[in-house]
């Protein structure tokens, strides 16, 4: 794992919504945007994590909503002011053999990752278009390399991530004429607090496999945050419909050992 120094992005005056903002990558993105002068709307289904986020970063505006509830989420987002950006980060991690994935688990993963992203983009982008927001608005989906390569026992998450990547491309095509850019960031397994704790508890043996496949190591949360900030900024003003892979070289090889 390599750390990176914070690049200077200025989001003063911008208003951006981050989903799954209570912990891990989403929380780090919300904090980085807040530190850069942005008005941050932080959405999570867990009120306690939002409370601690607001305590750490006064001024962040919390939204408690479950993305699996399409109508509830839509109702809350429609009440927001017109935003300049959106980060679809909410997700979940479940593992079952492909022949045994329960339908209710598939429904939950798809509703959070795939349908949740579609729902948020529809509401936020429609408000951007109706307000004729000047300049380029930006949307970033946090996907994963499992959207293009299979992972054992990860059927639901892999299908949802693959679909989410195509959601970004489809919206990039149709929202481009309105100066709204849509991109994806696709990390490998990220060394979040949740991943570390699950590995230490013996419930995530795949960490060693991912580490062996990454020539320069697995990314930290900060390694994912910086590309997101770049895609949200004017530095990427001509970038849309792309997938920015953050995988430490994982996808470039079959094996790092001989």
C-alpha cells in the first residue's frame, strides 16, 4: 500500500451529495470535500455514523435514508436544493456460492448499488437540468474491478457493479448535452477499517489473494478519494463516460509469482 499526499482541489461554493457517507470510502470523500470548502450532503441509512460525521465536520448536512427504499429516497432528494455533484458510493459486501445466492440478498445488493445509483442520478440530474446550472456538473459512481472480472461467491455484488458501470456510461451519453459529466471509479479491495476488521476476524481470507495480485500493493481509502476529487473537479472537464481503475496493477497480470 502506498499513501498519497493531498492534492489541492477547491470546491468552495459547490454543493455535492455523497451516498454511503457514514463510513469508509464515502466518509473519507465527504470529509475531503468538506475540507475543500464544499457544502456536503451526506446520505446513509445509519443515523449514528452520520451523527459522528457531523460532529467531526460541523456543517455537513446529514440525510438518513435507505437506498433500498426507492420512494423514500426519492422523496428526500427531491427536497434538496440544486446540486453541483453527486457521488454514488453506497454498497454492501455479501458472499454466497453462485448457485446459492438468496433472492432477498440479491434484491438488497441490487437495490443499494445499482437501482440506488439510478434513482439518485435521476433526481439530482433532473434538478440540475431544470435549474440550467451554469458550468459542468459532475457525477461519480464508485464501482469496482469486480464489475469486469468475476470473484468467487460474489455474484450479487459483481452483477451490481457491472451494471453500475454501464449506468455511468448511459447517463454520460444522455446528460452530456446538458454539461453533466458522469464517470466511474473502480477500485480493487480497499484497505478500509471494515475490510481490516473482517480480515482480522477471519471472515475475509481473500485479502491475501488480492494483495498477491497487486504489484504495488492494495490501495488505501485516500488512494480512492483523490481520483474522485479529480473527476468532480474542473481538472477533468473533458472526461466523461470513463472508468478510472484504482487496483495497484491487479488487472494487468495473471499472477505476480513464477
